[in-house]
C-alpha cells in the first residue's frame, strides 16, 4: 500500500520599505517624496487614479505645484455668500484667492511623479487585511494577481474617510462626517466667482456651492442632517438654477474633527483617513499635502521606524493644532446658529471695515487666522458665541 505524500506550497512574501494604502493626492504625494530613497508601493483599489471624483476641486494656490499646474481649470478672485434671508457678503480680491482643479488630472499628475521617482503604483488592488508584526506589517491583497501577501516596514493609510486601516491606529470616530453631493453641469461662462449658500433649509450643518470650472460648473452641498444630500441638492437646483444639463453626479464623505492619533506602531494615518480636513470649508488637499510632506521628511530623516511616525504625529500637531482648534470652534458655532442669527452675522460681516480685512487677508487654508482681527473691528459679532472671544484672543 502506497502512502500519500503531503505537498506543501509556500507563499512567497515580499518585503518593502513603505506600503501606501490609497492612491489619492496625499498618498501619491507621500510616495513622490519617499520613493527617491525608499522602496515604495501604492495600492489603489480602483482601476484608475483619481476616480471616482469626490471633491469640489476648489483649493488654494499654495496647494498647486509645478507638477499639478496643468490640472488648474479656473482662478477665483470673487466670492459671494448668500444668507438664509437673502443678504449677501461680496468679496473681490485683486489676487487669486483660489484655484479650481480637475481633481482626476491633479491626482494623476502626482501619481505619475511618484512613478517617475521610482514608486510602484498597483491599480485594482485592494488591501483586505492588515496584521502588525514585531518588525513589519503584513498586508493581504486582492487584485488582478489573485490573493497575495506582502510585508512592509511602514504602512501609510491614505485610504479615505472610511479607511479600513484606521481602526488599527484609533477607534475614536470623527466628530462629524458630512455627506456631500455634487452635480457637474455644462456651462460656457468664464466667470471667476464662487457662490455659497448657507442655511438650515439649504444645507443643514454646512453650505452649498457653485464653482465655475472652465466649461463646467460644479453645484453641490454637504450636510450632517437626516435629509439625503441628493434630495437637498435637487431642491436647490430647482429653486436657484432651473433646467440645466447635468453631465455627472458625484457624492462623497468629509470627516471633521480635532487632531487625533495619527500613528500606532508601524502604521500612520494620512489625509482623510487621519481626519486632515479643514473644519470650516471641509477641504483636505492642502492639509493632506502638508501632512504628506511632514511624514516623508520624518521617514527620510529617521528611517522607516516607529519613532519616525511618532515625530510625524508630533510635528503635524504642533503646526496645525491651533488653527484646527479655532476652526473647529467656528464650525460648531456655525452649526448651532439659527438662520436669523446667520442673517445678522452676514450683515455685520458686510461692513466696509470687515470686507477690507477679508479681501486683503482672507485665507481659505487658515480661516481662523483673521478671526481675532474681525472681532476687534466688529465686537458685536461676539453676541453669537461668547466663548469665541476668550479662545481667539487668549490663544
């Protein structure tokens, strides 16, 4: 009688320096910097970089570099805020205050730069499991090659607000997760003006926007209320824009909160996965850019070690904690204000002295930086939030 022979198949496990989960702007920018000196692989679950688009695409000029300049579709110098009761705050700057980008082209440019520097970008490849070990992190992949397992000295979770890796760093939820909806409509307008609407009936807890982007206009809103954002957006479209040709419909999530844990062991959080968004506007590209630069600098300076990730967390917190704290307070105040008080606040902000400050010094990346100056010019604004005075003037 012949004995059966047991055949064992050993899965070869590859070791790399840095595994970046998510091929968005933050992950690709980190890869672009790190791949000059380290073995870096970006794992993107979608079939192409930059899709699906979940972004209004309005960013500050400082978030654009030479590599991403071709993604710019418009430059913004004018801004109009519509209050619930119909009051308007109109601003006009001689300088470019914002740029509108093609988000897919922006992401793709960063991905191509990362590959040019030596990074590997794997598309249609999902990280299904992450297991920390003593000297590395093991990742189970599902993609075109089937199931694979790799190991990395460092894992960077840049996989968005619903990050599968985030729970390994922190179990604390974001303070607020906004749901957004946006319609892209055809337009031949060449205007350089962004419009926004605020009010509980329009976008509870946030605001709606109209952003000109070359041959397109993006109309959208975010909300933390119970009504689905698409339903609110349809209502806005009927009341403000009438019949228009919708080219694309888009949706997404925006996590908002104070700076929390950004690393644990050999895992770091980056971008939306780390809640690196601006509480007042919801934008995340600038903070994600700076976080990616700080992370790369720490890893290149101190090696692919846990101490490098701790330095990243401390450095990012040190640079942005004050601004994020101020912006969170402003966001909470805006969320709590009834529409009538918003009307009154917009009226006060429309005074010539305040408009001058906003036009000369307003900054979409640092909205809290001019709050103290505005309160000194218009102390009556403190009636809307007494706690704001102590926080802004003491800090």
